[in-house]
């Protein structure tokens, strides 16, 4: 089994419906903090079920929800097809979007499931699709020194605050026995130091890479924001893009 198969199948990452609801509400609030204007065109890449995408859509002009897992895309379409500002898309459909058409790209809790090469390819794709000066936010990046035990304790703290502690305790036991734990041990999760991910994003041609408060409930993971370079006149007088 690969991570892709895992996300496409039934899993118990969320310990209860309340956990899932509060998680996506928090992620939506975090995405909204980065929306630059009410008419912004936003891509949430690797959005999962995005249960609060309606809240995000209410704060921007257009919201693309990109999911690799067909089963998740079906749920997204069922929940949001009535909202005209929301378009559910596959990764292939993102590649087919018009270049320089997005104001904001967010990817929360995605890059740990990607290889280094897949991440480099996506950084290049997002840069192409962002408008000059557009913003990229990569969130929930796992540093190498954060253990599954820290993740578990942060989940329990979130559950305590959110009123689903009993479900979280039961969920942690289920996770310990689940495909997720086996896959995490077998395939691992990609981890990055702050220096490493900053260099990767900068090396892919983005400017002003900076650390931001993390999305979601786990402050031990990291969020980074960066910009596609703005348009500036070329030396020969035509409009161009500053090389990254
Ligand atoms: C941990 S979930 C995160 C979901 C959501 N962003 C959140 O904040 O809860 C990762 C999601 O990324 C999706 N995914 C994995 N690789 C992807 C790719 N290359 N393109 C788009 N989605 C991908 C998975 O199917 C899964 O739904």
C-alpha cells in the first residue's frame, strides 16, 4: 500500500466526527488568514475533505480544491457542488490551469506524504500557476526531531480543548494498531529542517521565504510562506519576471 492508496481508502485518522469538524474548521480559519483580497483566486492543494471549504470560499473570489484521491474528490463534489465559487480538481487539472492565474496556493499537511522529487515538481508547478507576487503557504511541515509521541500529546491537548478526549484516547489505540502506523514505519514521512525547506522553496524561485505560525493544532510542526517574484521590466524594456 502507498500513501495514495491509504488516503483513497477508509481510514481512522480522525478519532471522531467532532475531531474532523474542529480540525477542518481550524484549517479553514488558518487558510483565511492568508487570503490577500476578497476576489483572490485560491488553490488548496491536497485539501482532504475540507469540510469548512464554504467558509474559505466566502472570503475569496474562487477556490480550487485539489485532491489526488478520487474517493475524496467524490465527497468534496457531493458537499460543495452547489457553491459556484468552489471547483473540485485533480492534480492533473491543476497542471492544466492557466499560468499566472492564482493569488494564493496553500498546502496543509501534504508534503510529508511526498518524495523530494514530487515536492520539487509541485514547487515548480505552483510557481507557474501563481500570479507574479502571488503567495505560497506550505503548512504542517514535520521537522526531523518531532516524534509520533509529540503528535499524540498534541492531539490529546486538542481533544481536551475540543471536548473529544475519550474518543482521542480510543483513537490513539486504534492508530497504534492501524495501517497508518504500519505505513508510517514502512514508508516513513518526509521531514525537513527549517533551513532545508527554506532553501528548497527559495531554490525553486520564490522570494521572501518566512516561517509563520503553524496551521492546525500542532505548534511543533512548521508553516512557511513565500512569494512568486513580482513582475518587473526586463532589461530590454519588455515586462518579465525576476528570476528566482
Ligand atoms: C493529511 S491529508 C491533509 C488534508 C488537508 N489538507 C488537511 O489539512 O486536513 C493529505 C491529503 O493530501 C492528498 N494528497 C496526497 N498527495 C497528493 C498530491 N500529490 N496531490 C493532491 N493531493 C494529494 C491525500 O489524498 C490526502 O487527502
